[in-house]
C-alpha cells in the first residue's frame, strides 16, 4: 500500500523538478553569456548600425526627412533584431551538440527537456538587452515615445515575448541540421524574407500588390504595427492579438518538434 501511495506523489513533483532543472540550466546559459560578452554584438551593435544606415541614407528618400523616418523605422529595427537574434540560440545549441555537452546532461538525473527549456529562458536576457540598446541609441538619434509609459513597456514586453516564442523554431532547426553554419544559413534564409517582405522599412501600401497579401499575414508585420501603435500612440487595431496568436503558434508547433528532435539526438 505504501509503494502505491508514494508513486503518484512522486509524479506530482515531476513538473516542479522540470522547472527547477530548467532554471538551473538557465543560470548556466546566463553565466556563459556573461563570460563571452562579444556574443552580444548582434543585439547591441547591429541595431545601431541598421538605424544609422537606413535613417541617414534612405530616410530623406523614403519619408522626406530623417526624423520622420526614425519614428517609423525604430519599431521595425527592434522587431528585425529580435527575429535575427533567435538564430543565435539555434547556433549555440547545435555547437553544444557537436561538443557532446548534451551527452553529459543525459548522464545527470535531470529532466530530458530541461536543457532546451533552460537555453530558451536564458535567451530572454538577450531580448531584453536588444530592446534596451535599441531604445537607447534611437533616443540619442531623436526617437521619442508619444504614448503612455505603460503602453511603451507593453510594446517592449511584446517584442521580448515574440523573440522567445520564435526561438523555438530555430531550436528545432538546431536539433535537425549537422553543423552550426547550416543553422545560421537556414536561419537567415527564413528570417531575411520575413524582414524585408514586411512593413519594417516601408508602408505596406507602397509594396507591389502581389506581395501585399504575404505582408499582411507576415508575423513581423503584426509585431511592428503593434509596437508602432504602442510607442507612438497610433491605432493598434487587432495587430496585438495577431502577434499573440503567432507567438502561441510558434510554441505549439515548434516546441514539441524541437523536444522530439532533441530526444532523438541524445
């Protein structure tokens, strides 16, 4: 009777063990980031470069002035950098696979999915950093928020959430392909069309008619339009709900696929 009673009790604590193990491995990911700060170049220097290049080279031609274009472009650059930043987690996890680190995790008494969940949670810091650095540099260039602070914070949180959910797609790629270079190549092959076939750099109405259909359902389009509304005080419409729907879809589709591919690898 005792053995029968104890077994369900143990099973009740499995989710708690998964959370605890995932948080421990999140700490490992954060320590790794702290010791290799150069790995943060893509979320600190890159958005600043894109802002300078596009605002001062194309701003006058596209929007008639650099200040006007900066107000329009900044949310798009933030969304673009968040999306591209998701590639790094796929590359890093693939490197860990090549080095045999996950084989060591398998020998430990931890939940099988904890290493992946911990890595994704650790990437939250990257998305927070890119949000802060992009805002700071854009502010120095003249960008200003025209909505309430709560709306601006909501826009930032939406960007971070989108990045975390999208990262599961790149985790899945990282578990499938053989080399980290292949992960990076596939990641750019997917993210770049999403970035440029959107409203990141220009308004949707300026694009060819055959492209507008894709742009209107592009998840980056909804994220950018949501942030523009939340930062600048313009109408948001249903773009926030579409963005949250895409976030849920990324997790529902790619998280189980990534975990299944991970189990096959290790």
